[in-house]
C-alpha cells in the first residue's frame, strides 16, 4: 500500500492497554524525574514514601493510550525513516496509578511535503466503563514518502510569544537516557542502534522525541501547575530538531491565564519543540 491520501480513514482495531504503579514509575524515570534531586519528585518516582501519595505524570497518557499508530502505516515503511512530527493530547480526567484503556487510532490526514509525507493520526481512549479519558493527536513524517501529488497542508495558527518568558527550566539528560526511555515501549532502533541511526540520516542515535516531550511536560507541570497533575489538561508541540542523549533541554514558558505557550531548546539555543501550547486549570 503506498503512502498517499488513500490512507485517510484507515482505522486500527481497538487496542487494550493496562498499566500499574511500576509502569508509571518507570515512565517518570524515563523522562528524568528525580535526576536533579532524587528526593524532589517522590510522588512520581516512588509508591511507598511516608506521607507521599503516588501520582502519574500527565504525559504518561501518550504511553498508556499509544493505540496502534505504527500499524496504520504500510508494512514496508522503514521505521528508521519515520520521524515524529507533532504530538498533542487532551486529558478529560486525571490518570490513575493503575488502569486499563481501550484505544482506537485513525489516520485523519496525509499531506505531500515533497521530501516526505506527513501522516496525521487521532487516537481516542476510553476506560472500560466507556468514559472518554483522552484524545491524542500526532503526526509522523515519512522520509521519501512524498511526491504523490497530494495536498501540502498548512500550519495551525500559533502566535510566537514576545517579551521575556515567565519561566525557564533547564534539565540535563544523561547519555544513556534513550536506553532507559525505550523500556516504556518505543523500541525504535533509531534511538539505540548506530546503524539504524545512520539509515535515518543521523551520526548517532537520537533521543526519542516523546522523551524530550516528557521532560518538557515535567517542566510545565512543576513551573506552571504547581506540580499538580489534575490541573494539567492538554499539551501540544511540533518537533523541529532531535536532542542527542547527553545534551541539555531548556523550556521557556509564556503564561496567559490558563493558556501557556512554550518552546524547548537544546544547549546551543536551537529549538527542538516549537509552537508549544498547554492548558493549566
């Protein structure tokens, strides 16, 4: 099956996922929780600390409701040539420490970008009672998949912030962070195998975009939401450049009431997540 507009409407079978306390803890470690101070984020990194109730990072929904996104693409697409382009989620209720969801993913757009194809996917997740827990929207850029004569598509409106940011948070990433994050479910060898990274056009394995996204979400949670996951309801961003494990991640935030715009940059000041938004209640 080629990559073109005929893929629009392709829908996955329902995918049921479960998680428990250990999965939530592993995810938190995978996106850097506890690295600066091992006692500073115990509500996300432990389940049995005195007078500390375990909580779940909001960005964990992207793992808990991953759906069957990869299976919607043609089988002959090289994962090393598939890049994460955008990611957005809306939580309709806070995540629990353990749970079970049923998710259905659907291709809702395919755009011809010339050098590649941009494939947009929406995933809807319900709990087993039928309650709508989350909506996840993402896009994949398939290198070499363009040129089929389809619509190019446009960008959703986003006004670049002006003035100094209200908050700036910088995190270091260990050189082995991608090896830890992959244990949360994304085993794409682009992030671990030098040969696969070279096939994708990189000198060495890159950090998962969703790991950078998770670090960014932690920064937003602590700086803007008072470290309270129940106040964090949505987040979106466009991946523009990869982080190499070992580089630092700096998140700049501009707050306007419940709306936040952000940009995430590497140590050189290059933007790695752009057009970022979040909603904090």
